[in-house]
């Protein structure tokens, strides 16, 4: 089963290498990896997509927690979360296909971010199924190049019942 693990780490030299080494040293695969600084520049957030049964994921989380520069590890599959991926797709377009490429981009709420007489570069953001769907539709037109970011994810905040919400007083 696929799991998304969120890892907060100290923003130091070699941390990414140690995390990747932990996975490769134990024979675990990283399907997707995204790393960027947080609001606090001394920390970074890693979003790791990996696969395994509950025992393997538990082992990965325990091993990550043992690393010195790791601050917090969360298996996002244990709660509600939101995830997104971005893809840049360069489509080779003949004059008769340009309108079709624009139509497909519009259907997926994608943006044409670059255009030449023979290509469109399309940017699309969404869940992995959306990315796969637009790629499948653009393939017959001729995808020249494709770059994907890998997923980023964040836990959803729990929704409080209406009774627990603070009441706002309307000003007259």
C-alpha cells in the first residue's frame, strides 16, 4: 500500500543523503521525494511517497525518528490529508492539433506557460490521477518532454462541530 510520510528535518548539509541512505540501505523504495524549507529557514519539510505494508511503514517511521537531524515524522495515511503534484508537459503541436491541445488544457484547468510555433508547454497541478489523465489525453498529440514534481502533502485540520466553533458577533 502506498504511504505518504511527512518528515520535518533540520535544514543542514547531508540530511537528504542520510534519509535516502536509510531507505536504500534497507531495500525500501522512494517513489517520490519533495524537499523544501519551511517558514522557519532552519528547518525543511520532506514529503516521501513509499510503498509497503503496515509493518514496513512502521519500521521506516521508527528508523527515520532515530536520525539525528529529524525533528518530526508523520505517516499522513493515518489521518486526512491533501496532496498535489505539478507537471510541465511540452507538447509538439502541428497547426491542426493546437486547438485540441488548448481544449485539453482547459478541461483540466491547466495553463499554457510557454508557446512556440511548434510547441505548447502546459502546467497542470492536481492529484496523481489528474496528472495521469491529462498525460494520456495529450500523448496522441505528441509529448516532447515531461517533468513531474513528485507529491507534496499536508495534513488536514480536524473539523470541529458547529457547537464548538467560536461565535462571531455581527457589528451594526
